C-alpha cells in the first residue's frame, strides 16, 4: 500500500482514493520522510479502511505518531458528515479521553533536583498507580453520576482544583449532554473505585525542566518564562470505566452495522449512523467517560500539588502550580470547522485549534513539547495534531528486547529518577520502543499544524 503514496511536499503525503476499491475519499499522512518510511504498511491500510466508511469527509488523516491500532491507527483523525456520517466507538478508542494535564511551577531545576530523590517516591505514594489500581476516593453511585455529568466542576466543588483549572481545560473540563443512563452497570462498577488513579501502560506522571523556549511571547502567556523552570506532565485516561463503555458499544455497533446495512472493511470499525439510537447513545455515554477522565486528572493534579507542599514546605499557590492547559486525545466531537459541522474522531490525536496549546508527550528518556495550534491545522487536519511520539514496537516485542532494571539504570545515568510498580512497566515503556519525538514534532511544526513553543526534558518519571 505504501508504494501508492504520492508526495505533496516534504511533510505531507497523499494516498488517493484510487489506491484501492471502495475508498470514498483520499487519505493523507503528515510526516517527514524518515517518519513516513518507518510507518507500518498495515497502519497505512487501516487508514484506507476508514476512507471507505459512509459519510466520511476528505481526507482521512494519519499523523506522525501513527501506528497500527484497533481498527484505526493510533495517531489518526477522521471527520464525518453531521447528517449522513457515522459515529464509531472503535474510531475513538478504548481509553476514552486519554489526555494530558500540564502544570507549571515557579521552581527552578536546581531547587527541584536537590529534592528529587524525596519528591519522586512521595508522588508515587500519593498517586495510585498500576493495573487495576484503586483510588483513595470512595464514590457512591450518585456522586459518580455527578462526575459523569458535571466533570471537573464536581472536582472543584469537592476541593480538588480551582476555577482557573476549569478555564485552562479543553471543553472547560465538561462536555455537555452526558447521560449516565446510557452507561452500563458494569462500567459504573468499574469506575467507582478508580477515580484519582494513574493506571498502567503508557500513562505517566513526569517532572520536567524547560530546556528550550521557541516562542517567548506565547510561552509567557502560559506562565512559562525561563529555561530550567520546572513543569509537571500528567498523562492518563478514563481507566476501566471508559474501557467498559467502549467494549459495550462496540458490541452494540456491531449489531447496528447489520441493522443499517453498512459495509465495513474491518469488523473493528463497527459504527452506527450519526442520528441513530446506537450512534447517539454511544455519544452520550462517551461524554460520561470524557468527563470522568477530566475529573480523574484534576483530582490527581491536586494531590500532586499537596505532595509538592509537603516536600518544599510552601503552599502550592506560592509555587504557582497552575494548570497550563489540559487536553484530550481519544474523543469524538461535533465541531464546526470553516462553517461546516462534523463528527470528528481523534484517536491518539490532539485538538490544534488556532492559538490553543497542543501538548505532545515524549518518552521517559526524551523530550516533550508544548506547541500551539494554527489556522492551517483547520484547513489540513480538521484542527488536529499528534499526541505523542508514537510506539515503534509492540509491548510484547519490548519485553523481548528490554529489561526493566537496565532501562532504569540508563535513565539514572541521564539524571532521571524513575519509579514504577514493577520492572515490566519500564521494559514496555523503554524510550527505544517509541519513535524519535524530535522527528515527530519536526513533522507537525514544518507542516504548519502545530508550532513549537516550549521543549521540556524529564527529571523524574512515575509509571503504573
């Protein structure tokens, strides 16, 4: 399939709808040549599968962190007509609203480095990590319904975060229209004990120092003024709650495909017409998971602040520990772009509207970035950018190649203190498992869809 890709320019590549039968629209990949060459052919084929779906709008987008996933590659965007299109649980992904909170401080690298050996274990004790981890909160079902419908407003009302956090969160931390009645009892049961937990996999909490500032005026607006300023990046999602909602609706939408006589090239692309009960019920349930995830990250943000208070003997307000911005990745949104409304599915992709912050995570041993969205992104990618560096090998392959203890030693040699629930987590998430984040960010920057503002390097890392 890759042999059919045509070059548009050094950072954009076209896969025309003539490349295979039943493609309704073109597909496009944003990547430099080195990144393009490394993308699996199977992921490119998945992109063309999505281009076959009814009501899809041109083009289907692959981003530079793109890699083979469930139905659709991770690192991809697809838009559908708001009347004639489809909504798909698979095109959103299992970890609904997996996303990032960036938190600034006014602390310097020197101040934090002196306390790092105390700070990292303290954070690990404060933030529940790992597969199936349970939080310190004990919600009842009424409170869970409130989280689903009110998102971070519930958190702030209960002492987790502030109104400033709400203002600096995508969607203000709450998508309207969430309906708890569309969420299964099993999903609710899984969600009750996990609010305020990091989870496992690629989820992390990272202490970072600013290494480079590319756009000083924009960085200043975000409260980032100097090199060596310390930031925190928190990456996690809706945990078992969102996973169960996705699982439930994939089964429902598999039946919907037959009911509405929809042809799909891969059963993992199960979907339903946008205005069908199976489409709108999923959309309302997905919003519940989105709001849960926003709340999950803000609860942990407050616990991070409280941990810094204990270690540095200052109030978090005095340390200026404010949310820089909070974004979501795996999500479906009805958005208006250039005067038209679409159901935009972002899977492993970040919104990149003009002048909005774009948070791009690296790996345990490499840099992460804050960028800003552009008008060009609205034209080229439905206002979207990449979300991270993107995996270059599977977790099973990583376990065969890397040893967790050795990965940890290599991090220490770089001055990075790591902490995880087990060595397996370090092996699965070794920096060598991922693409080169510098090449990934180079691709979106030079394509003009999100421009570099700040580069950060890791100091301390927590993994589930």
